[in-house]
């Protein structure tokens, strides 16, 4: 095909092949945000990882754009200012202090978090930074009360092996987490601040993934790499990824805050489709002679003209005293119904913008003459066309709302429509549940970076790097290869590689000659069972489990008593080998078996044919943990045989 | 190439840049023993170490690279930053009042200083309009930069200069004056301006910010809007401090210049009226007076500017175990006035008595204030107080220590007759001494108490 844009049509998700993605020039990269397992937050001494929706007080703030270090305003910043939001922060006294509320300057960077970040940068084989500089990355959406995120680069230009190639790691940063949004209605956005200030790392990969499935696989690989340190948080919200997608001729679009890796393929497919269809839309506009330069639109107040409309949403808005404006998009006929994503049309791109930027949030917030959604009756559109001297080839878009918002809303409609003649506008987009995405904000650029004047640069010494390197786990891909060679069961390899007990596995297998399968099963499957029984944070430390294995090795505990010993350790909070009953000798075991046999003869079981089985069970109840079960079985068998003779 | 081409670099870092002929603002690829880095070489803060080269990566982040590890620097171009607030001409509207903004420093408007890595003030009507366009809805703003100093560097020379500038502007017929000032010593300046500028026909509003204006969450813009609105529209013709009421972006408070104090090192709502209630609340929409005993705006120009000031005055913050040598040092160095911030109702220990007696005999004016800040000096209650008065210390009622300090300097500037000084000191000016302390003049809510928590959760902080 010479002109793929003209000829290639997106197929349903499951029918797309790798060749199809190659054809459209699919490119994708990841930004992975991963919280670190530290005791305290990054720039203050608030406890990390305490979440609660309960709050004691609220604070009201607003954000204004400021200049970047290179003397420019950032596009997103200006857009956010146009939005004019009141920001409300909910404060819980236990989880935030005056630092998070931007009423106290930062304390020194959390050294524990920095060590973890440097360690992970090493795992990603990054060039490490000698002197870190804290930067302020502007966020005018209010998600951080300062209006910026304190962030710093720890390493750049690393790589990880994937398939037969390397995926680039562009940079690894250490930064503070933002607030959780509670609601966003009209001109007021509410945040809860508990998560604010939590240390996290941001890993940025190159745009090296070529299909939606590759992104998910690489995201999972990265997840395993950071988890292999045992120094990152897990659970809901502890890891979130932004996914960048572009196609040939398109734009790098960021889909924000994808909480689950399995959601990635469909989301990126839809985004690629959206870009492709916007490029096709641009072609169509060109065919109609509409370019960014020749684009024409006009706007009129139609509050009076539509006052008797039979279209309910509009009638209800007017009843509230809202105004209505109509934008005439010349030559756009039919194009607002142009399909962009699965079951999503171009009209939604416009509606999204109006919703986010002008805070006209009650949907529908626009009505247009292109269908197929329900809108004004045909006669009303016809009357408006006459009023506004609009031709049959023009599209009419009505927007309604409070006077000040409706005016900027009408402008926004024309702005977004004109952008269709340019291509794919630079935006960040939010992931929606159905696998499509919606407009979030204009994509921020490097202009939003500003050095943090509150904290001096910090030197990373060679000694520090060496200390961190010495405690580093082996790379997860090497770990997994080694496990395979050791014969670890296949379904246990990946969980073990990211398990907090992975280092213990090494100690047991290489240092103490424990059978690899036995160790892997105990460390992965037994711990999983205990997690189900007692919860994830049941406090079973690797050192405790090691003590149990040591007891087995020393012969103080039977190998098949590991699970009960682990269970008991969770319940008691510790494991003490000294308090174990001593391992029993064969003679002692025989004594117990004889006693039990005598008891059974006096109290014969209902099913005499199961005498041996019941005897083993009774003996085991007294001997468990002191002697391996097979030994008991063997001695019962021998005893019964002797008696028979 | 000159030293300026390597702005701020010294030692090994400078040597490395010179070796590869890579001045600041060069777009470079640097190869080191740890890998390679691409970006623009930035100037370095003079207070930072001589070991690292700073570059701005393409992503906008800055990093430092150890000069000792640099193997090569390849130059790819140059991009110099021009940090400039977009300057737009301040629109003129003949129907709006004229307000003059006098700048002394502080962070009302500021930009990055590469030399020190800190922020430095920026200031012009165009720059202010560029960053706070709402000001044009309130008034016709003119600005004049008197000084560009951090507030700890304000002193008698700057106080005099500011007072004289206020006099000139009133003569020129402006409807209000705003003074941009660093917040640390704003209450000292507000105090002295109350004495140096008396009987003003227009509002004189001091304003600053607790978060510099290079931050999106800065309080600078809103404080400035409140101050300009007060100067343009209020009928309170006094020296005031206009800063955030709560930490929320809600309203500002107008504090009397003689009763205000900075009470927190970093909170936005740091300024509080002590021992009384503020003059008014101000929001973008309206000014709401909280009291009615203020001097009203007039249309005349009959202001009195009196800038005489005796600089040999000190303030002594008493602490247990203070030794007489502290007082002796002041006597021997020729000080003419001492304000003591005493404990409780106004006390110091016995060992100081002989030195205090000597100071009195040398003709040094001594006034007692309280380090509790709230409450009156009352030296009759305990023997210590009576003894100290015997020794020549004059109780200064409920004047704040800093206010008593600037007032004593101003009084000694008028006369060296101690009786006359005493008359000036004890005559209330601009509310520096009040006859009575209202019940709600002392309210420090105690966190944790259920009724306070309930109040806080119901109301904006």
C-alpha cells in the first residue's frame, strides 16, 4: 500500500495482527509510577502508607501559572488556569502535616527512598547521576498543593532485555506522590491528601514497544524488576502506569493512570485507532478544502432562538437561566459523527474539551446537527440554519451553561474543530473503563520544569553507590533463568523471583543445600496459603522462615512440618527452635505406636480393616514435627508385620 | 572566552568545561565513566561545590555530573535562557483610582537567580500586569522600585526613604499606596511608618508573600489584589499590613501597623493582630470593616512626614541567668535607648540591677515590654517591677517589643530630653498602646480540643 492512511481501516481488537500494527507505525512507551516501601514520606516525616477517607479539616486553594526556568509559560498550565478551579484539600491530622499543605518548606530528602531508587536505577542499568537536583514539575490541576511535584532524576539511559532486543529506559526519577481526587464538579475539585508526598519512582521507557501486547508484557517485566527488590509497595494504587502511544503521522499521546496491566492492550489499541481515524478525518477535511488556515467558524447567542426547544437537556438548562450559543462549523457536515474509537465519535472530542476546560460537566453538554445521538428536532435545526445563515454543508453545535462558561465553551468548540485540520492534538488522556479514553488535558512539555530553590543539590558519593550495589538482588531475568535450571516448578518461577523471600531462597539453596523444589514450594505456595488464611501483612519475616528451615536441617524439626511450623509462627508472631520438642528416636516412636495400638485393641474401630490407617493417624498426632511421617508409616507397617508373624 | 561564559563554575568543574571549550548554555553530549548525558550546560550556583557540572536534560530535569569522570564533551549547539515575565503595558482607565506600588523587595514578584540558586525579586507595572492581570480591574497602577532587598536588610535608611516616597506620592495625589515588602520584618517597617508618616489622607498598605510568586500556589497574587483593592477603595487611611487571613485562598486581613506581628516562620496566615482585632477583612469582592475607630480617608494632602530616627537603640530579650555585661556592653557602646522584652508582667533578674542603674544615670532611655506579646506590662504587682521602675525603667503598656523599639528610635530622633521622650513614648499613636484589651484580642485556639476541632472542621482554616 502506498498510502496507508487512505487504505488501512482498523479491524476489531482481536483481529489486528502484528503486521497491521507495523503498517500503522504503532509505537508505545511507558511511564511507570511505583511507590517505595519506606517508613516515612519523601520530604517530610509523616508516616508513609496510611490511607483514610476520614478527614479533620479542609483547605481551599487556587493555582496560577508561573514561568519555567527557561522563561516560558507551559501550555497545560495556561489551560488549567483558563479552567479556574477552586481546589479543596481534605486533611487528616495523622497523615499530613503543614509541609504537604505548602505551609512549611521541605525537610531533607528521605535517604531510605533515595537508596531504593538508586538501587532500582542500577537494576535498570542506568547511567547514574553524580549530583541530584530537585526540580519542581508544575501541576496546575491542584493534585499537589504546592502546584508542583518535587522530583529528581537518579539515572538515565538504561535498558532491559526483552525478546531479542533491548528496551530503553530513558530515565528513572524519584518523586513525591500526588493527592487522590474525590470529586470534580463544575469549578470545584476536591482532593484527599493522605497519599500526597509518598515516595515513588517514575520509570520512563523508550517508545520501543510495537504492539499493544508488547506494552503489557514490558510493563509486567518492569513490575517484576522493581518487586524483586522487596522494597516497593504492592496493592491497589501502589503502582500506576501512563502509556504513550503514537502512530505514523500521529502525536505522542499519554494515557494517564492505568491501574491494571491487563487493561493496557485494549486501551492502546483504541488510542492507536483514534489517532488513525483523526488522521483520516484530516484527509477528509483536506478533500473538502478545509485546512487550519481556511477553517471558518462563527458563533451566535441562540438563547432566544431555542427557548421553545423540544430537546429536553437544552430546555432544562434554559429553565435554569443558562445561556446557549451556537457554533457554525463551515463545511463540517457529518464529521462530528466520524468514528474515532470503538463506539466513540469525533463529537465526543469536542464535548470532552468543553467539559474539562469550561467545567460544563453535566452531559450532554453540547448538541450538534450531525447525529446519530439524539439532539434537537430537524425542524429546529432548520430554523437555526436560517437564522444563522448556515448552509447544508455546515455543522451546527450548540453549547449551554452559565454565561461566562458558555462563551469560552463556544470558543473551545471552534478550537478543537480547527485542530482536526491539523491532525492529532497533543493531549494527555484518561483511561476509561470500556477501554476507550477521554480528554484530560493538554500535554505538558519540559517548560513546566523549574529548579527547586528550597533544597540544595545533593552529591551521590561513590561509597554510597558501592554500599547499595552490594545489597542489590540479581536481575530478575537472570534469577528466572537460574530457577529454571534448578528445576523450580514453572508456575512458581515468576512469583518466587518477585517474592520478598527470594533472597532467602538463594541462602537456603546455595548456602544450606536445601532441595530447590522444597524451598520454592515453601516460600511461594505455603506463604500464599498463609496469606489467604491470615492476610497479606501477616508479619512472617524471611528470618523466621529461615529459622524453621534451620531447625529442619539440624534435625530438630521434620521436613514435612514446615507448613504447620510456619502457620504457628504467624499465629504466635515468632518461631523458636529451642521450644520445640526434641526429635524423637525410633525407639521412642515405637513406644508411642505400641501405646496407640494397645488403645485401639481395647477400643476397636468401627471399621477394623482400617486399623493401620487409624493407628498412623493417632501416632502422628503425637509425633508430628518430631519425626517425618514416612518414618512413622514405615514403623507402623513393620510393627504390624512383626505382630502378624 | 571570559569567566562569565562559565558563570558560577570554579575548580575542577571549571577546568573540565574550559578543557572542552563548553561554556554555559551549550547544548552538549557529555560522556563520563558512568555513561553519557545529553542536555544544556547551566550556570552553577556560587555556593555549590566546585566538583560538578550541571546540565538540563531534554526532559527539563537538571542533573549534576562529576567533572572528574568526564571523558568528553561534544558541542551540538547553544540555547540561552531569557527568564522574563511577559511584560504588557498596564492599561489606563480614567475612571479608576490611581494607586502607587512602592517596591522594597520581597517575593511579590520574583525570578530565579542563577548566581545563588535562590529567587530574586522582579518588579515593574508591566511584569506585574503580565502575571496578575486582575490588577487592571481595580486601579491604574504605577510602580516605583525603591529598593531590592530582602526584608532583613531593611533599616533606618530604607525606612526614611520609604516614608519620604510616601510623602511625595500623597503630594502627587495618588488615592492609595501599596508597599511591597519581604515578610520577615514587615511589622517593624509597618510600625516605623506609622510614626514617620502621620495623618495620611490615603490608605498605606504593606504587602508581601509567604510563598514566592514563582510557585503556582503562591499567595503573592491574591495578597497583591487584596492590597491594591484596599489602597484603591477602602476608606481606612492608616498604615496597614495586608496578608492572608486563613491559609486558604479566601480573604486577607488588614492589620494595624502597630499591632501586627509575623507569628509563624512559613504559614501563609502568619500575620496576626496582637491584643486586639484586625481593622478589616478584604476579599476580591469587598472590604468588610471589623472595627470603626480607624482614621478615615480624606481628600486633602495634609500628611506629616517626620523621619528623624536615632539608630543607637537596642532591644534586649531577657532570659534567666542573663548577666549584667549585656547591659554594660550597650552602655559602653554609647546606646541611647534600650527596650527590654521582660518576662511575665515585665521583669528581669536582680543581677542586672546595678547595670540598669548605671544606664539610667548615663541618661539611657529604658522601656519595658512583655515577651508574652499579649497583655500589658504591670510593674506594681511584684516587688521586682517596683524595683525596676525605681531604677528608671518605664513600663510601655501593651506596646509590642518591636514597635516599642522603632518608636523609641523615632522618639529619640525628635529630642534628647528624656521627659519629652517619655511623653512621646506613652502617648498612643496609631493604636500602638490601647486603653483596653477586648476579650477576643487574645485567641490562640488550641488544637485537639473537641470544640476547636469541630470549629475547624466546619470552617476554613
